[in-house]
């Protein structure tokens, strides 16, 4: 059985008009086309759906039973068509975005708020996780867009640089390093580090910088959130290494102290999408907004 939407539309119109001629006029098709569609639908149904009374066609019990179902199918199809037509104009719908911690907590909220003001019919669902988790979710189709910190690893995603960032080594205001505000290689080697978990872009950039200098290090505390690392560092539990964006307020207030060192802690924040020729209007508009925030 292969009932078409067009057959259901003709069936619904004939049921309302009770006449082939009137239905054909309203549908802008010939009477023979209406009659053929009804005949084919009844053939597929295995029995008549109408009772013939002269030129009038009245629904029988089987026809009355399927009419509400046919109307619901037509309503849903029209809703989909309307959505597709509307979304080609003003963006609407739900956009799922994943961002690693620094981007998701300290950069994206302002951008998402601006996007929501510009397009009130659109909704952004933001997932914050580490870079590895974001890449995996984007590859699996769970996200429409990803923004990550540090080194991209996926071979199947399109990755483009978005903003420049740097990590800074920080200690609490009462830490012994706070006086000179700088640390030698030996000091870095012997420090009790407070770090993000494996898979974090911040952790990976820090480890790569230490490896380039040949510095082995030990982790005293591993925490899954930037705010927890800041608080632990403020409390004097160890030395942290976080994005300047994330610790800007704490540095201004003097709660944390930046420590100069020989590490190259620069990194790139990147935008990732799946390799696809077609992008929805909703995704295109969000990417366009992100581009306005791109570092040149």
C-alpha cells in the first residue's frame, strides 16, 4: 500500500464538498483527476470509502473513520511545509551548540543573548563540556555546532580558527610566588599543580607547553570545572593555569596573582561544524554572528 499525500488531500476535499465537480474547482485540477485519485485510494483501501447518491459522494462508515486521520496527516505536512518556508526567511527552530568550558562560560553567553534578541523565534541549547566531549558529540550528530579550545583532533570535522587566547599561571594572593610574580623552570617543575581533567583543551595546551620545555610536573588536584580550580588556587592549595579570560576578574580584584614564566601558553579557540554542503538558515545566521566576534 502506497497512499500519497495528494490522494489524502483530494479525499478530504471530496468528503467536505460531497461532489467531484466542486472539489476539482477548489483544487484547481480536472474532475477526471479527482475521480481517478478517489478510485485509486479506494482500490488501496480494498473497499469503497464513499456511497454514491447521484452526483453526490457521501462518506460511508470506513470513510468517516479515516477522515480525521487523513486531516491530521495533511495538517502535519502543511506544518512542516510552513516551517521550511518560514525558516528560509527568518531563522526559527532549535540550534544545539556545544562549547568547551572557557568559551561556554565566559564568551558565548553574551553572543547567545544577542542572537536571541535578533531572532526571537529561534532557540539555542548550549552544552558545556571539555573539548574532546564536544568533538565526539558533534561527530555523532548530537550537536549542530562546536566551539573548542586548544588543539582539534577530529579528522572529519571542519575546523576554523575563531579567537586568540592565552593561558596564565596563577597563584593565590598569599602564595610564596606572589612577591616576585615570576617562576623559574625549577619552580614550575616542583609546583603542586591544580589541573582540569584529561580531554580538556586547557589541560592539553598546558601539557604541550611543559613538554616543549622538557619540564616534568606533578598534579596535586584534578578538578572538572574552571571555577573550582580558581577557588582551590585562591585557597592556596596549589598553582593553577587557566585562560586569561576566565581569571580576568580575579586578577583585577587581587584574589589571584599572575606569575610570569617562560612557557608559551598561547592557543586558538576554534569553531567546528560537520562537513556538509548544506547549512540551515539558523546555523548560517549564528555562524555569521560568531564571525563578527572573530579575531582578525
